[in-house]
C-alpha cells in the first residue's frame, strides 16, 4: 500500500529539492507508510542520460542531502531517462 501525502513537510522538501536539481523532470513521490519518513520516488530526467543506475541514484541522494537516512528514513528510487 502506498499513500501520497502532498501536505507532509518532508514530501514538500523532497519535491522542492528534486525540482531544483532536475528542472526538466517528471517526479512521482509516494509516502509508503503514511508516517512521513518512508518514500518511494520515481523520477525521469534527461540529466540521467549516459549515467549508470548507481550514478543516477547518487545524483538524487546528493540533491536530497543529509536528510536521507535521518528525516527520510527510507527511500526507494526508480530513475529513468526520457524515451
């Protein structure tokens, strides 16, 4: 079960940081537990072109900074390039 809570402060933080780092992206953020600290993010961006999946995920982690592993306790990522 996944829950989308657009009013959650952490949801807003994730959305803002990813839109800043990947302005051309399509982003889907889901709070997977309803507690505001476990998220699933799907992001499609041309910034991922030519990058390995590991490099793509590092780019997302870098954009979110130190909150990953703290306020963002769990983060499931799915990254892709536009087709």
